[in-house]
């Protein structure tokens, strides 16, 4: 049973840090690219970060230097470390799996074939 589950979201204050997790089952993603996307109310979903099987990473300009994506292949889990959060980071965060094989990754929704249900991150004082 293929499953992709995000966790770690919640209500935090500006300047706080949060680490999101995305755990996959039924399929290993050690040879796959994983992406993080987010969607704020009233806005389109946007790519945040991705990591390939070769640990190539790509970040949106808005989060570069603050967010870090990593993976633990033994646990079949990827992480998104989010530092110095601001209210503009408030969104539902999704992880997504690319079922293809690539040494790199892109922040394009059509590159990803399977999506989790999302986890809410709210940044407010």
C-alpha cells in the first residue's frame, strides 16, 4: 500500500524553526527525487525544495538559506528543516514523489507523480 505522509506542522511564532517529515511506504525512494511544495490560502501551490537520489538539491528563492531538505534512505523518510520562519511561510506543506529516475530534481509539479495529504504550518505571533 503506497503511502506518503507528512508530519511536523503546527502553530509557531515568527523566527521559530520547524522540521517537517515525509515518510513513504510500499516503495523505497532511495533512487527517486522528492519535492516539497506549499500552498497558502488564496495562492497557487509553489515548489519549495527538492532532493534527488544523488542528493542534488534545489530551493525556491524565497526559502533559500533558511530551509534545508535532506533524506534518510534507511528510514525511507525525507525532511524539510525550516528556520527563521515568517508569516509568509504559512501554508499547507506537501511532499511529493517522482516515480522516474533522475540525478537532479526540479520544482515543477508535473515532475511528481504521487503526493501526500499535506501538513499545516502556521506562523503567527
